């Protein structure tokens, strides 16, 4: 009998360990901030009459860390229990694998729980619940429009909608909680440990010295971590730059949604109109959406590169570009907020209608142009790759994608017109909707087959992707072909004419 090896709780199929390391890197950043705050001596001491107030402020500032510590303790205990359980249960029937999968999910929930809790705007919820609910309802239509626009930007194979919503959820919950934690850490850390000699009592100025840099780096790090996690877990849905931009933009839209709700609901919605105009109208497809789209483009580009150094260079370049642009944007906006130069028009109306659009155009416009150009270039590359893949389909796949269907797949306008015609045909509404739905599924399945063929030609096929036979079977089922053992049979070979067999001459000579 062969010995059955125990199943590890921190190891999983595919790239799950790498995705877990990305999540742990977020907790490592939080732990590093806690250690620095404890080790570095305080440079400012409160006077005796302010000691009680100083202790209260310190307790409030340390409240987020008391959420992380219990989660870390429970995660360590759960990992130890899971390790012991799986080491004792060496059943070869597959039970340890199922148990390990459940333990792994529980560990992921425990690691993401602190960020989810800290992403909730506690102060607006308790102080102004009506304003918070109104701002949520006000931001939902514009956010849904942005997600729809990003989803429709994919002209060929599209990211599944659940994966797009997962990216939005990461940005709205996990990245927002992590970014808020690091911003609060810097707000308290810089006040106590980095006083300015020339003005040691100006705490507000001390806090805002490095705030643009901290926000630019850690907020983009939290959002880019979500794109990296989804890339590692669902790599077969990432085809290149286009997929990276779409997932990155969806993550940025989620972060922008949470940030808009927080700023709009403060003080009972006193500045809701200004923040809605700047974040949900002018900066809807800029700001966080543009920053994370560029970071996602680097991750998507790494999908088509060979060699670990080139892949890391692409990912690092995209992230540093996003973080640097975020830092420059925050720095200039903070500078103008402290004291506008004389050449800028004064007044609230001028600031809303002239200064704010000019800031967005100058500081965030280059990033918007960059990710639009990358998206355009990626779509052209994808169209050329699909054309080559459809032209080199094996004979067994010709039933799944015919020559006429291949030309149709390469034209998004023709596919859209065909779907519209399916809705305009005669018949009941339900029949027309069913015909439209089947057509959408058929085109999606055919594009899946063509895209996987393209990756196969480039030598970058993902092992987790379904086989061509499975994709062919799905297409033929959508076409209404009967299921059989051979899902994509090759066309019958043409008959080779055989030479005539000579007949023996009859007896009796030539005349007979």
C-alpha cells in the first residue's frame, strides 16, 4: 500500500498560494505601521492638563488596530487547528481535500474581514443615516453606468459579469478598508512623530505633508492587489491588456463609489453637490478609475509576456505609474486647497465650474488618454490574433465555427445588428428574448474557442482553460446538434477512386 500524504491547508490547486500571499502582504503593511508606531519615540508630549484628552484621542486612533489583532489571532488558531486536523485525517477517499478547501475559505474570510469592517463609514451611518442612504441611492445610477460602459468596451471576448462585480466589490470594500486604515495610520503617526521645527504646533500641516504620498501608494496598492488576486485565480479570463484594463477600471469604480458616499454624506450632506459633481460626473471615468486601469493594464500585459523579469517589469511599471499619478494629483489639489494662486478665479461658482474641471483635465486627463490608447491598441491586437486563430482552426472545429461565422465574429457591428434583428423578428416577446439570449451565448462560446486557439498559437494557453473538445461540444449544443461521443467530428475523408479490376477473358477466343 502506498502512503497517502496529508493535504496542506495553505496549499491549493493552481495559483491559490500566490493569491494568499498577496492578501497577506496587505496585512504585512498594516503590521509594519503598528510596529513603527510602537517603536518610534513620540516627539510631541501633551501638557498635563491635556493628558486625559490625549489618551482618548490615542484610543480612538488605535481602534482600527484592535480589529486586526483579534482577526490575526483567530486566523493563527484556525490555521493550527486545520493543520492538525488534516495531518490526522489521512483518508485517501478525498475527504481531506474537501476539508482543506473549507478551511482555506474560512481563512480567506478571516483575512478579509478587517478590511470589510473598516470600509463601513461608521460616523456617517451613526450621525447622518438619512444623508448616507440618500447618497448611496444618488451614486448607484452613475456607478452602474460606468460599469456598463467598461463592460461594453470589450468588443470581442468579455470578462464574465460575476468576475467584473467581484472586482467592483474588492475596490468598494477591501481596497477602501485598507486605504482608510493606512490613511488613518499616517494621520496619527505623522502628528506625534514628525513635528516641524519652525511650527511645532501646526498639527494639520504636519499630517498633510505626506498624506498625498501615503494615499497615492497604499490606495493604489490595495486596488492593484485585488486585480492581482483575480488574475491569479481566474487567469484564463485574462486575455491581455484589454482584460487588465477592464478589471482595473471596475476595481477603481468600486473604490470611487465608497469614497464618494463617505465624502458626500459628511456633515449631513453639506458638500454633497460638490463631491457628486467632481467624483460621480467629471471624475467618474478618471481619478481612481484611470489610476487602477493603468495598473491593471500592466498586469494584463504580463499575461502575454514570457520570462519572470519581463512580467515583473510590466506589473511594476503599471503600478508605479498609477501611484505616481495619484500622488501628483493629490499634491496639486492639496496645494490649491490651502491657498489658491492669484491667477485662479475666485468664488464658489468659479471653483466648481472652472477650477475643478481644469484640475481634472490637467492632472487626470493624461491617465485617461493613456488607458484609452492602451485599450485601443489591445483591441487591435486581439482582433488580429482572433483572425489568425479563426483562419487556422483544425478541421474538427469547422462545424463549431464555419467560415461565415468566423467573419461575423470579427465584426462587432455585424454581431450587434444580428442581435437587434433577433429582437425585432415576429413572434412573442418571450420567444424573441430566448432567441437573443441563445445568440449571445453562441457568440460568447465561439469567441471562447477562438481566443483559446489564439493563446494556443502564441504558446500561452492556461492549463485551467477548458479543452477545445469541451468548447466545441458547448457550441454544437447551442446550435441544436444532438450530443454524441464525438463532439466535433472531422469531415469524412473524400473517396479515392480505385483502379478498375481487370476481368478475365471468356473462354472461346476473342469472338466469344
